[in-house]
C-alpha cells in the first residue's frame, strides 16, 4: 500500500491543523494506522494510532486531549486533528500503516510509511 500525507503548514501557537493520510487502497478498514513525528535532532516518536476494525485509539501523553486521530474508510484516509498546537509540536509528521488489526505505538511494528509533512508552530 502507498501512503500520502498532507496538510502540514506553519501556524501560531494555539491554532489547529488537520493532517490527512491517504492510502492507495481500502487498507484502513482492517489494518491499523498511526502518526509519528520527528523534530530536528530528535528520534521519531509516536503520536497517535487507530486500529482497523474496532477503531480503538491510542495517544502519546504529550498530545492526549489536544489531538484526535480518526479515519474515513470510504475515502481510504486517516486524519490527525491537532488543536491547541504548541511550538514543541513542530516536527515532520509521518503516517504509517500496519498489516494487521492493532493499535501500536512502536514504529518498527508498522510496515508502510508515507512521506512526511512539515508542521511548524511559532510562539
């Protein structure tokens, strides 16, 4: 499956952005998906995940209550709604997909990755 992430941009602290991750087929109906991010000089970190069939979600503590992951199976797309953005949320955001029904936070459990989309939050 091929993934394409988009929706990043430059915003002010407190603003919102919605990232989208489009799959090349009906992948997200049965397989988990996640968002990760990587800031300059830092390791890639987990942000949020959603499972395939059951739509369970999981969030990093740093974004819990501010970010929401969701999906639209008809559009083969997973979203990351980011509210109350902070400068420390600035990073390149990557979407990823698994080959099974799960909601994982470990990057090495994801099989497919999209290109990143840059999010910059200024204070």
